[in-house]
């Protein structure tokens, strides 16, 4: 980013490599603060017209008002209120409201800092966290200084809020060799390290995903609009794959949130390695694309999300990445599973690998939560393999095994036990917690656990629409496969679908787009399930029924507990 700062809607990015304030006076006189005042005055015109009128009294232009505000603030830094003769200080109660509302408005923005390093391993690598912490301290000191002077007394309660930024990114230029046709991506910095000030509460514009991912008739890299230092790359380790996720700066919030969901690859991970897939997120091409393409010559899957307000929702980022992953894994003979898997470790020393499948809202995570609460007396601990997307494959010995993709879980707050979202609150990222379909990204599993082979002790389809309770086991292989392939569920409104719907293999992120190819893998894996005597069943979560089937998920958890203790 060539600018010292950048504003876009409710996001501000501060470039420490261009400018860094070390005092309160420098903060007030910075171009970034001047731009903040411009946006703040526009906000007051819409939300607090009385304060807007107070500031504009006697002034005929915004520039004059901004200069007067900065003049008063600079004086407040060094003088007491009684020593300042200015129209604004004649009404201290109104001026205090201007300051408090300005601080509230600043903190309502999504605030990020970036620092560029050119392969140094010394000062900049060690200091980007310190630099951001000192900026945060300066901003907080500035607010408290002017607020307490206008108030006329010291505060009795001090809240250590994040007055500076929500996250800081250290950007570095990796020397990777772009294949022919991808040279346009060279020179875009990679996220080398990232600091999140958690719990992080973000407010993206959209609150649900409404798209379908489609094949493109050409490589989206040819549509890429690079601009002038406007992109960053998050190199993500997604399962065993390496995916370069390019984010336009207007969608930096999605890049920041990705750090809680996918493992950030190191510079060493990228050396002499071609990415398995590339995502272009927020491409300002004036279209409405959510597309993918397989570059067969280079064996790279390329996905693109055009810049629109609706993609300002983390579900678009997550599912684009997972669609690219799934398509690549299908080509390698691994079958993507839209579901969840946990290893349950009992206090008697036994272990059960429980795998569930079902589309969004089917009740996969909720069933696991209910089981954990019900069986707390016999469960020693549990280990998450995947919470949304995994794969199954045959290992070198022909045994069916599962792996995951994500180190975090992106889940609806309403779907969790009330206490779950707060267990790891200090490491979590919340999205629009005050709105319907509020989401949180929670830590879930270490990367080495996600990418290890795991034994499957049962495979269950999460049925949220049938008015039955508990679970049942399939004795017939073809009957079982039919239920899983049909992918039926009652959509709860978290995506574009509503009511009873079907999706091929309950997975619109790869299998649906490659049904013939995926169908052969499904046949192969179901043959293995029944040949290896792995129980396959259907568990009734009741989430699509009125009142959730009178908490029918508790009966599902009880039936699952019986299996854990006694077997099928």
C-alpha cells in the first residue's frame, strides 16, 4: 500500500511504513486524523445533527471546522480548560459529548495497521507488535487526556479498550516463481505474521452467503485488476494443500479473519513450491462472479470473487477456499465430506472417531455439543478433526481414513451451547453478534492433528427434517449411499436456500460441481465402509422441526452415547 492510510466504508488501514506517530500532537496533525475528522463530521450530519450544528456554528466549510477542532485538541493536550478561550470550550458538556462520540465512532471502525519488511530478520520483525502497541497506547492516552480535561475531573473507572487498531499485519515480499501467465501476482506482499487483538468483534456488511460457485469459461487470472499496491496475499495451508489467497485491501477484514480458520504458511512453506490453488477475493472488475477454473497446464485451481457488497461476509472467503481445496482433492482421489469429525477419548482409555455429514444447519456441531454435555462424566477429552469440511481416503494399507482442513470453526452463535462461544472468547473473532445469523471463528485444532490420518468408527448422516428421534443404522449399503448422495436437509436460512432442499452429497463446494467424477469416489468409499464394517447410520437432530423437535437433539446425543459406550 503506497498511502500512509486508507479509508473504505467502515475500514481504515494505517501504513506504519509510511508514517508513524509517536506523540499526541503528531497524532492530531497527521493526515490520517484529518481524514478521520472528515468521516466523523459526515457521521454526525447523519446521526447527531445537534453536535454537527455545534461544531459548524460560525463556519461555512468543513475544512475550517476541522482546523478549529484540531486547534482545540492541541491546546487541550498542554493546557487546562480554564486557560483556553475558544467557542467550543464555552460549552464543555457539548464538547465532551463530541469527544465521547468521536471516540465511539473511531472504535466502531475496523482498524488495521500494516508494516512492510524486505526480508529483514531484525528490527522490523521484532518490532511490529511493539509499534502497534505503542500506537494503541498513544491513541488511548490522547482520548483520556482531552476527555478528562473537558470533563473537569479524573475518571473513577478506567477501561483498557483497544483505542488503536484491531489487528496488525507484518507484510513481506516472498521470492516465489510465478508460473507463466501468473506474473501479474509477483510483487504482491505476503502476510508474514499477524497480531489479532482478541476478542475481535467485526461488522461486515453482509450476514449470509447467497451464491453458487460456478465453472468459468476462462482463467480468472486474466481478469485480475492489480491496481497500485492494493493487494495482500494470505498463504493458507488448507489440509495438505497450499492456497495463495489474494485479498483486495477493501476486504482486509476477511484476510484478518482467515488467520483464525486456516494455518498461515511460512516463507519456508512457499519456497520452490507452486500453490495448489489461487483465490482472488474482491477483484474490482464490475461483475458479480463467484467462479473457479482449472488451469490444467499448471495444475492450479483458480477462484475469483468479484468486488460486491455481498461478499463482505466471511462465509464467502471460507467457502471459496474450501471449494478450491475440494476440487483439487477430488482430482487426487480423495472424497470431500461436508460435516464434522471428533475423536472422543473416554476415561476408560478407549477412543471413538465419530464422523458426521450434512449441509449447513443440519446439526453436526450441535450434536457434538449435546454429546459433550451429556457424557461429561465418561469423556476424558475430545479432539476436533474437522468442524465443517474434511476428506476421506484409503491409506497405503487400504484402510479408510479421514483428515481435516481447518484449524478453526466458523459457526453460528445460535447453534452453540450458550457457554461454548465464551470458552475461547479471548482468542475468538465475532461477526455481527447483535444480528441474526451471527457468527464466530473459534480455535478448533492444531494443524498437525488436522492433517493426520484418523480412524473412522462410525459415519452418520445428520437429518434435521424427519420427525424421528435418536438414530438408526443402515444394514443395506445401497440404501445408505442413497441417503448421503441425496443430501436432503431443511434449510434454516443461513444461505440462499429455505425450506426442504437437496444438494448432491450435501456438498455444494466441489462435489456438486463434479458429480460424475465424485460419484465414482462415493461408490469406492461406501464399498470400503461396508467391507471394513464401519457403522453407517442416520442421526435425527430435529433442528428443522418446530421447537427443534422439543429438543430432539438431546435424544440424538443419548443414542450416540449408547454407541460410544456399547457399540452398534
